[in-house]
């Protein structure tokens, strides 16, 4: 009987922590959360889709637009690499220092998805 109580107590202590961890992972995958807190991309392979190349910066291509987790971002400007520490709402930082802003509406997303 003591073993059963120990198992139940262990489960009662670990289950809420497990639930909180899973909830945090779900939130990180949410487009609304990413849009609110901003996104830093260090590897371009994380992107879903990229638009036409409109230039280059520090040897990296500058895309006119890109898609990350189903959200469209449009190129805004080059920034210093330290900017990624203060990335803001609706922003996406792409190494080596390219700043993209979230497209203003979902209509833009469907336009890019057809391209």
C-alpha cells in the first residue's frame, strides 16, 4: 500500500509540471505568440518559403518576403546583429542582420502562397 501512495504522490507532483512544459511548447508554436514577441532566425532552413531575391547583405540574400510558421514577413531594412536582442512585435530578424516586418493582412499571405 505504501508503494501505491508513493506512486500517486509522485504523479500528483509531476503531472502539473509536465502539463506546464507541454503548454509552453504549444505556445512557442503559436503564430499569435510569435507575432507578439518577435522571431529570431539563425538558419534559413527554418523558413517555410522565400520570395524573390532583391539584393544581398553581408553575403546573404535579401528576400522581398518570406514565410515562417504560416506568417508572411516583408523585408524592412538591414540592422546590426545586436538588434536581435531587442526584436519587437511583428518583427523577424534573419541572420546576418536582415529585419522583416509581418505583412499587414492575411490577404497578403494568400497572394504570396499562390506565387
